[in-house]
C-alpha cells in the first residue's frame, strides 16, 4: 500500500471510530477480550498521539515520554478526533520518503 492509500485508510477508518455513538462505549470488543469500545478508542488515540510525537521530534527525538490517560466517557470521542486530526496534519507536513 502506498503512503497516500495509508493516509486515506487512516482518515476513513478514523472517522468511523470518531463517529461511534457515545452510548455504545461500554460494549465489548469481540476481537479484544476484556476490552470495551472506550478502552479501544483510548488505545487508538494514544497510538495516534505517540506517532504524532515521533513525527514532530524526528527519529532520535522521543524516548520514554509519559502519555497522559485519555478522558473517560463520551469526551473520549472528541479526544480521539483531536488525536486523529493531529496525526493526519503532521503526516501531511512530511515527505513520505523521510526516514
């Protein structure tokens, strides 16, 4: 998959996650035993923020930084959207051929 296709998938699938109904956050995730949707959204948003921090800092710039916990409840969806938007914006600032 070329970088532009990865970006499209990130945006499309991220939008699906961000648009989940808040009243379904407590539902189980069948493919992740012991996880509910809220935990999965928090995990994905955290990964987006982690990836963004690496893009901002460069290959040698990020080591052992703390990642704050995502908010609880319905506000996690807005937090996730901010995480996704930040990652996409940072990806757009870089040439795909950069290390």
